[in-house]
C-alpha cells in the first residue's frame, strides 16, 4: 500500500511535468491513469513554440526535464518503433544525455572512497573541470603517477537511489499495463522494463563497462583500422573507470577529415567492416555508435569510446539475422518468411504466405530507392511493426541492434552521403554466410551437436542408474493408473528407448561426416 501511494504521488508529479510540455498523451493511453490525465489537461501549457513541435519532440523535452532515469527511458523507447511509431521513435532518439556537471570535489571524494587512496597518489594531475557530463556519470582528464594520459569516469553522487526509486515506478506501471490492457501483453512491458533495469544496473557498475571495453579491444587486437582504449584496471572500480585517453577528429566533422587528408571512402569501408565484425563475427557490439563516441585518429583508424551500452547476439540469432538480411537483399521474400518461422519468432499457426506478402510490402519500397538511401535499420523497424498482426514476440536483442544500425547508417551518411555502408558490407556478409551457413558448416554444426549429446550420455546413464537403484531399494516407483494412462497418451513412455535412438543417430551422423 505504501509503495502504491508513493508511486501514485510520483505519477502525479510526472503528469504535471508532462502538462507543462503539452505532452500528456502517454497518460491517455494508460487506462488507469485517465482520470489523472483529465485533471492534468487543465494545467497544460500552450505557447507558439510547443505548438510547432511534434508530439514526440514535446515528450522528449518533458523527459529531459524529469531527470536521468527518464532520459534513459526515452532513449530505450527510441528503439521501440513497433510500439510508439517511427516518427516518435526518431524524436526520442534525439534525446541528449547531457546534464550540468557536479563539482570536481565530489568526484575526488568518490575516487578516494572507491580506490582507497588520495587522488594525488593515483594521478599526478587531475582536472576538476569535467569534459563531459551525462545522466549517470561525468568524465575528467588526468595524468597517472606513471605519466600516462587518461580519462576518468565517475558516477554521479546519489545516482543509485534515484534510479531505484524510478525503476520501482516503471515496474509498477508495466504490471498495471499488463493487468489492465491485455492487447499490450505481447509487447511484454514487464520484460521490457526488466531489460531496461538490467542495462541501467550494468551502466551504474563501471566494472561492467570496463569489461565491455576490454572484450571489444581484445576482439580487434589485430585490426589496425579500429581502436579501443586500454582499461587501467588498477584505477577502476564500481564507481570509477579509468581509460587510456584517446583523441582524433569527430566522425561527423567531414570537412576536418578531408582537410586532414583522410580517404573518406576508406573510412566508410573500415566502418562497415568493423560493424559487420562486431555483429556477425563476434556477436558483441557497441550499441551507442552516435558521432560523439566515434573519432578518427591521425593514422585513419576509427576510435570508439563510451562502453556503457553493449549488445550481444548468440550464434542462432546471428544465423537468423544473416539469413533474413540476405534474403531481403536478394528480394526472396518467401525465404524471409521461412527464416522467421524456422527461428520460432512467428508462431507456426500463422500463414507463411501472408507473412511473406507482408515482408514484400516492407522490402519493396525500401529496396526500390536509390542505393544510397537504403536503410536496413528502417527495414528492421518496419518489420517489427508488423509483429502484432502475426503475433511475433518482441526480441529485445534485435531491437537494440536495430537502434545501432540506424546510428551506424547515420554516421555513414555523414561521412559519405553517396555511399551505402551495407553495399560495402555485403561481400563480408556473403563470405560469412558461405563459411557459417553453407553445407559444410551445417554438417560441422550437426557433428558438434552430436558430440555434445554423446558427451552428456555418461551423466545421463549414471542418473538413470541412480534412479533405478533408488526405485529398487524403495520397492518400485508407484504411479497412479491415471498418471500412467496420461504418460502413455503423450508418448512419454517411449522416452525409455531415447538413449538408444540418440546413439544410433549420433553414429549415423559421424559416419556421414567421415564419409
């Protein structure tokens, strides 16, 4: 009861902030909040500036005014075009994660409390003026006692308590939506908030960000075209992250890049290759590739910073993605539909032909454009919008990838508006498909799966022996006749012979592989 009262009061506060920006429509969509919506409407602000803004722009301004949790929430919603529409998603994507800096003295206190040493013992110099300040943390330049130039990221004081309060509200609202609006349950609002909460929790433990930077750096250790700063683990903890200081020309400053003598086409090719390698080769990608996080160094290498949001794709999802994108690129819409059914994303009771037709309605307008205007990020966004009709469940990992694709495409257009980065990446995708989805690769995967099953057989047999001994010692395992009848009806009794079938199939697969 206390929790509900606290969240209701917070909801009232939010309603009046939304009213100030004439952005109350989210409350109107929430049935349980409509009485509050009607009251707050009486206080909504009307002026010429707001009247010229789109609803999404007004909502973005309101979220900016609500503080760190809501800025992050707006950014998370910006990848849900399936839920809020493309225009509003694009408006929320403009949310700037910038806040006034907190005092340098507070940053020093956090560093000393976290690392257990005076700042002077850790750094020979430390700039109290922050060079960047965001909702969760801010960055200071420093020089270590060993003389290395570094960037020190420090969490905002009190940020954990602030996010805990707002996350509790988000969960409360998500459960309210699931309880009162059955039509929205397929969008999994509670699961979406859980994903958001996990992302925020990882962002607020800078050791996770350090680990992400370290893994990405390791993945590209042999690639001179893509640089990731080195982590200073000695000066890194939960609330402090120290990285090698890197620099260069911002990737969106095309004039400066040309003046410095960089080959723009080569930069585009390197960017496309780096993105492909992150997504398909490694299944681990930087998920916040806006221009402020990308620089070009003097050698022409792409330098990336800020590893708070990273995405991960398992091998099965990468296979689905490669199959689907290649089918779209070749105009094989039936294959696009088959890939979705094979992956289990679309329920088998749905019509394959109808889904293929829906895919064509998405692909033809996009691929009918000039090559420079083709957007795979837009394609994925529109694909997710048809999910309601075909009851396709939301795939959070693909939503994050779709947002990243849009950001990467935007960077590509800033670098060279006449070139499409996917045209540059297509040969890489096709080579990867041949190596990972061709007949030899499928056979290799089958053999590996068989070996995995065979590896588990001894443990399975041991468990069966223990079960048999327990049954023997206990005088048998009594089952009610109705239970036996139900097991027989479901075919469960046939599982007794399952190990023999597994062995037979495994031997057959190995024989084919050797042949």
